[in-house]
């Protein structure tokens, strides 16, 4: 069983920065990719970023150059550094691990970007 807990959300002005954390329990964290998603009301959950177990990263085009995903396997924690935030990026942000055919989600952390 894996539990994911996101934190670090909050209110920030447009152009500002936030760093989100995703803390994982269980032994599978270090050997699996971690993904960040976001969701606004009435819309599907949108993939934002990925980091593999080896540290390779990939980003949605909309966040390339502004967001950075990282991980600390010793701490079982992944991070999402978000810079130059835009009001339309107001959403609940979730982290995700897929392992052995099961998908694990955290409860999400809310990010509000004011204009």
C-alpha cells in the first residue's frame, strides 16, 4: 500500500513561485516514476510533469521552462518547483505513482494564482 501526501499549495500572485511536495510512504517510491497533474473544476485532470526513477524529466508544453520536477529518494519525496505562475494555473495539484498495475493518488494541494 502506498500513500501520497501533497503539500505546499497556497495563494500566490501572478508571476510568483511555489514549490509543491509529494511525500510517499512505502518502498516503491524510489523505483517508480512520479507524475504531477492538476485539475480545475469542470475539466479533466491534466498531466504536468514526470520524473523517472533515474531522474529523467518530461514536461507538458505549457509549463516547460517554468516548472521543474525533482525527487529525493532518500526522503521518499518528489517536488514541483513552479515559477512565473499564471492565473489560469489555479488548480488542485496531485502527484501520482503507478506500480504493478495500480495507480496511487494523493489528496491534492490547492494552488491559487491571483491576477
